[in-house]
């Protein structure tokens, strides 16, 4: 009898399992103990609402579906997916003390040359410095991660104080990230005013209309919105962000704009790795964002998406993540981890 009922229900409500699955996955994501960025939480909340709405607008649910048989059936259907979701939330990588070295002389032609000069002049082991990671950068520089803050300080001093190095390169701490917001749907201005003037008068009005404290506020770039509208990405002093962070809209004279915190890790449009842009990319050919192939996504013949970043991660890690999404997906576990890391790097003034 139970079997027959289940089969009948299956025929009557085939999409039901999927809905329940999605709901369960999202619910488990929001209740998961791993740190979840605020933005993500909000997004998911919205989705849950959307999902609920869909459910409400669907055909009325007959009593039969609420039977214990169905509950049991759904419970077994969701279990594996909920498990997979937990797996897909990667913990942020450990933040290590970092030293950035940049060339300041024509003598250095490449970052490799800089590395050679550094290695000739400085021997980390004799200074008691343990290098954990090192990376060459496009702009004739190096990024070094060391074990402790003291080691970072010592390395910085050793480089900046070395007779053979001080005229060719400089070492410093990485620039601190301050909070960013994205302000939505700003009407593009007429051509009679310059971009700079337009931005300055906008920020002045925002400061006045919201009684914001003094401090830096800067329009970093703009994204295209619908029609003649743009979304502006604005960086600001932590004290300013503190004052508006609980709000959904910023006031603007007799009007207001919707905004949200902007935490978008930099992803290269050519190779799809994080941490650099297309201009400073080290690879020559465009990599596909839909599959791990070496072609433009426009020429991609793959029928199913395979994320190259998640595939690379799975090759190196025992902790496997799902790969069935594009490298540009905002659901990508690597993207979500990068975003969480960016948040940890941000100075919120706390
Ligand atoms: Zn790249
Ligand atoms: Zn492809
Ligand atoms: Zn991915």
C-alpha cells in the first residue's frame, strides 16, 4: 500500500522532491557552523523566500502528501545532498603575515631578477625567518608570506636596510582593504560635467544627507546597470561604513539609493584565477570559463560546465568540492572562500 501511494505521489508531484531538496540544502547552508558571509546569508534568505513563494503558488497540497510515508521519503531523498553541501563550504585559508617587495629601479627587468637579487643579498634562515609561500607578481615584484609578524617585520627591515637592495627595491606591508559598497541605479550624468566633478558632488551630497563622519570616500569604478543607469563601487573609511552598514538605502537629498556591501574577489577574465586581473595575467591564451579547456568560452563545445578552479582544488585536496558550475559562478566554493577571505582582510574599524 505504501509503495503504491509513493508511486502515485511521484506521478502527481514529480518536482516536489527537487523543491524539498533545494530548501533543505539552503536551510542547512544557513544553519551550518562554518562562517558564512553576511551577503551570502541575505541572498540565501531571499532564495528561501522565493522558494516558499513558489511553493505557495503551486497547486494545493492534498492531505495525502503530509503522511508519514512522504516525510520519510523526503528525508532519505535530501540526506546525501545536505551532506554534499557541507563539504562544499570551504574554510578560509589561514591568513599569514605578508611582505610585498616591489622593484623601484630600471636595473630590475623581471620579477625573477628581483627574486635572484633578494636571494643573493638575504638569507632568511640566518635571520630566523621562515618563508611559507612566495609568489612573483607581474609588476616586477614578489609577495612573501612568513610564519609570524616578527618575521615579517624583520624581513622588511632587512630588505629596506640592505646596501645592495635599498636602491633597487622596497618592502612593505600589503595595502589594507577598507570597506566598499555598491550603490545601485545611479542615472548617468550629462556630458557637460567631468567624471571627477560628478563623483565629488555625489559623494558630498551623500555625506551631507546621511550626516556621515569625516574620512575618505572614493568612487573606485562603475558597473553598467539597466538602461542609462550605473552601479557605483565606493570605498570608504571604516568609520563611515560603520554608520551606514545596517541600512538598505543611503539618503540623497530628497531621494535615496539602494546599496549593499561590495565584497567581490578579483578574478582574472583570462585565466579565471583569483588575486589578479586580466592586465597582469601571466598566461598567454584565454582559458574557458565553462570547462577546463584552453579556448574562449564562446568557442566552448562542452555540454556541461566543469569549474576549472574547483577541479584544480580537488586535484590537490582530499576535501572534494562540486565542480558542476562555471568558473564565473557566484556559487563556486572557491569564489565563496575567496570572498570570505576578503572579508577577513577588510578593516571594519572593530
Ligand atoms: Zn590570469
Ligand atoms: Zn570550454
Ligand atoms: Zn568552482
